[in-house]
C-alpha cells in the first residue's frame, strides 16, 4: 500500500501557537528523563499495539477492515502504529512535524475505510496507555501533571489532523462529483462524455483504474474506454485474453465475477480484497501486477432499472470502496453517468483500441466520399446527391459511419465534417468543369452541434469560397441526437445559412416523436422520411405505406418537399411516387458510388416506373390506400362517392397490365367496389378492405421472391 503526504500541510502560526506549550524545552527534558529512566516504554508500546489490534479484531467493523490486509500489511501497520505512538513521546518534536505525520496516518485510515468513531476509540485507548506509563514513571507530581497536560495536547493535535484528513477527503469527493456532473452535462456525444468522465474518475486519489464496457451480441463485455494510470495497461490485458473479459451470463468464471453479478442484479458489487475474494480468482494475479487491492463494479441503468453498461473501478487500497462516503460516491457516479449516457445517442459497442484506430485513420485523412443519387419521383431525373463518408482501413476496406462515429468526440466530428465538405466541394467543382450546365446539389450530414458552433459555420463558408462554389450547391442534413439547448443560436444559424442559399434538410422524419416536434420548430427546406419506416414494408406493407402517406402530407403541409429513403426495389419506388412523395433514394435507384461514376450513371439512368400505371402489387396497394382515403373524404356526399367508386382505380390498371397471376384478386376487387357503395364505415366494406390489403401485400412479397 502506498502512502501519501496529503495536501495543505502547513498550519497557520496562530493555530500552532495554541499547542506550543506542549513542545517546549521543559517538556523535551521531561520526556528525555522519562525515556532514560523507563527502558521498558518501547516494549510496552509494542505490546499495547498487539493488544490493541486483538481488541479491534473482536469488533465487527474493525475486524472486517483488518481481514482485508495480508499478514505483511498487518505487521507493517502495527509497526507504523507503534512508531506513531513513540513519536508522541519524542523530545524535540515540533507541532508542524507531528501534524504532517498525523495527516499521513489519517490519509491511510481514510483509504482503508477506518471511520472517525473507530479513531476516537483508538485515541481513547492511547490516552489510557499514556496514563498507565505516567502513573508508574519515576516523576514528581508536578512533572507528572506537566507531561500529562503536554501529552493530552499532543493527542488532541493528532486527532485534529486525522479529522482534517477525513474532511479533506470528503471535500475531494464533493469536488470529483461536481467535476463529473459538469463534464457529463457539457458532453454532446458518448465518446466525449466517456473521455471526460473517466478522466475525472481516474484522476481521483485512491483510484488506480476505471473501465467502461458494454456487452457484445455474445454477452462478452467489450471495453470501450479507460481511465486512471493503470487503466490502459489493465484494459490491454483483458483485451488480449491474459485474463478473461467479463461476461453477463452466470455459470462461467468470467460471468460470476463482480461485473457479471452487477449486470444481472443491477446492484453495485464491491470486492474488498483480491486476495480474499474467491469470485475474482481469475483476475487476481493480473490485478496484483497492477497493484490493485480492491474493486467496484457499478452497473449503469436505464429508466426501467436494467443494466446497459458496467463501470469497473480499481484501487490500490483494500476495502477502499466500502467506506460510507465511497458508497455515496459510487451511487452518485452511477446515477450521473446513467442519465448522461441515456441522453446521448445510443451507439454500437466499439472497443477502446478500435476507437483509437478510427481516430488515427481520421487524423491521417483516410476518408472517401461516396454519392447516392436522389431522383425526382415525378420526372425520374436526378435531382441531387447525398454524400456518404466512409473510412478506409489499413487493408483497404471501407468502413461505414455506424462503426466509426461512436468513437469520435466533438473534435473528431468537426474534423470529419471538414474533410467531407472539402471532398464534396472538390467533386462539385470537377463536375461543373466537365459540364457547365450541371446544376447538381449535394446533401452532407451535419452533426447535432453544427448549428450552434461557429467552427462549422466558418468551415462551410470558407470551403465554398475556396472552391469558388455558390452556396445553393449545398444541402445540410441535420443528424438527430438531442434537442439543441441553445434554440435562439440554432435558429439564427439556420437563417444565416438559408439567407446565403444553403438548404437545410431534416434527416429522420418518423424516427421518433422528437423529429415531429423538430419539424414544427425548425424551418427546414426539405425532409427525409426515415428508411426504418420503409424497411417495415417487408413485414407490414400497409402500415409502412400509411406512414409514408401521412408523413408526406404533414411535411408538404409545412411547405417542405419530401424524400423517401430506403427505396430498394421498383415496388417501393412506385408506392412512394403514388403516395405523393417528391423525391426518392435507395438501392432500387442506385447504390452509393465514387464521384468518378456519377456522370456516367446519370446518362444511363432510366426511370423504371409510371405512377399512373403500376406494375407491382405494392404500387397497386398504394393506389388503393390513396383511393380509400379519398373515399372517406366523400362520405358526406353519397352521389359523388358513387360516381367516384365506379371510376377505374389504380388497382384496375395494375390488373389490366396482365402482370398479376393471382386468380382471386379480380373478384376481390369487384366485391370491394360493390361494398364500398354502402359507405366506408360499413362493417362489410371494412372486412373486405382488410382482405384486399392483405392479399395485395402477399402478392407483393411473392413478386419479390
């Protein structure tokens, strides 16, 4: 166990003056006389220390602390205790020197969890031993009273130093928690939040290492960040399987340790001693190499109380995490970090070493921009492109943003945006030089803080100016992770961009309640319907199409044209066009491509659909849903509704093309048309409507095979 001199050791002279009478020349002479004439005093002191520790071992709290010490550590502690007691009887001692030594002892006591009541008992026993020594010493009554008063004051100074050590440590805990709360509040993303938090915790006195980990698909805890002096080296030992990585499931040694139990129980698990705790046997040897004596596994919890991550803390002191103040500290860290991480956008698990590789690739500029066309669903022409940045690994493979974005903090996201924008402007300049009539624009993702930080604004205008491009070529697509705290600054920046000619796009309409609120609050020039809704068509076609239809109406009602992402086949393209979307994007139109291929693709591209003549069952289903909504609008005008029902539907046109092979579909359509005359609210029509929708959805899924 290491020792620390503590902090702020110098005491004011005015304070020490109160104790000066106990360190005068006359006291030194009396102590010298006592030690010369009482040769057994030193033996008495060490016998007292032995009996003192035997007495402590009979008390539950002190016995628990002593049990965490090895035999050598206990012998060392006894020796230190004896030396300290002898110091109180030393002639020539000065109050400042005694106070400094007592601070050191108090610091050690605080590290191993000795409480103030235990200390008070210790000093009570000390005082009793002093009385015993003085009562048998060859001294006059006056000499005995003088020494008794001096030693009483020395013990009082000792107690005050010990109390000061406790108070100082409590203050440092409060300072840590305040620093941690400030750090996690200001972090805009998970990478920065973890860096700030683990730096603060790892620098705290008594903590040698801290690790943040989340489980992969197999329940193995992957270390994503580390802090403390020993954190990186211990994390490396875990990653290289020198010791097992923690696991979430029970039944294995790796899963039955403190981290696994913390994950399953949602409760903080404290390991007071690597030497004594059998559940940490697998990590004991490696822990000893790094000087770890105790640890704590803190589960980070979501709103339902379920674990989503583990914070592992390590100390060079046995029992460090069991003191009452440390239990409070751990619970505060648990609550603060859990809430902060849940506020951040949830990301995939990325190990710390992989994160470092990604950041190194970014600094080296190992990025490549691909482009995915966005086409006008009315004319079929390419309207714009979305720039998609990929990272190139050492082996030449392209890495998608879902893998590397979680590893980037605010500085990394800004650097990524700078490189991406420069590549976009370079490619736009090249396309314009090759075709002066080209009026393409490119959409580029803007991180959440991009609308409030001046660095992004400066980057945009400087890069456009350097490449001599008009602002209208750029569409900034807002990525969502949290609502901006500085709404006025955000709105001012949007207005500044729009006045310059840059368009703002909302990139995730339909991905959550907040995106709908943001469309109301943020004046966007266009919106993009989240492709997650489109993917839902494979399981529930009608629900996905209903979302597209209503969100399109909503966005267009705000004056913003709509792009539907994720259009991966002709049926989805047809459906989006029929439901009124303005633009489409997805693999059914084109996969992302390098800049050099864009012009050739544009020349060869032919639009595969006619929204008035669907050739897929999904297009026919979209046409029917559109017809059904119009039928509902005519419910108060029966004559108009009857005329409307008799007119050909898009489903009829789909059947007229002769591409459908379902023999039941024509008769189902005829029955639906007849029952519609009874009104949309008719139970018979509702049942027939459901059957027709399900049949068209099944037909589309068959067409895809």
